[in-house]
């Protein structure tokens, strides 16, 4: 395993649950994604951002090359990082499903690391979330 990819993800909802979006910044590949994901909780949005990012990296690299890469995932949700690093238990069934999906995606890569960072260090992914939510709000106000 020789190559490392750094990814920042964020998910957020206005109200909790409420209109939600994800932001993914795959720094190493210079890719940014923002997407409205409907009515979700904050935690669901955080997990969906991570899943989206891992799937996107897999698609960009090609399935046959992913094992050569280690992926460093930076999230500002300490709760989710601790759940993914087996420090906290997963009690809610819907969160367990996200965890299983991420676990299965991890098998495609050489290594996947989850790190908590302060929100200030996750500005790009955070702004992508807000852009997607603002865009959705504008569209809703047109009708």
C-alpha cells in the first residue's frame, strides 16, 4: 500500500431532523461534492456524507486499484468517529445499517482511518453542506 487519499466529509441538517445535505472534499484528488439528501437527522447526514465519499473515491480510482490506497477520513463529528473506531456502541438500528455499509466499503481499500477534527478545520466540507441546503431552500421558495 503506497498511496494515501485525504478526505473531509460533513453532513448537516437544519432542525434535527430536517432538510439535510452532505459535503465531501476529497483533497488529494481535488474533488468537491455537495448534495441535498432530504429530511434526515444530523448523524444520518454525517454518515451519508462519509458513505458518499468512500463510494466516490472507489468510482474515481477504479475498483481494481482501491486496495493500493489508504484513505484518511476527517470528520468534525466526534460521535461518529468514536462509533467508527469502536469506542462507542451503536444503539440505533438505522445507525447500525450505516456502520455496516461503511464497514463493507472499507474492505475495498488498503486501510481506512477515521479522525476527528474541530469544525474550523472542516470549513470546505461544511460550506458545501450549506451551499446545498441554501440551493434547496431557493428551489423550494420558487414554487
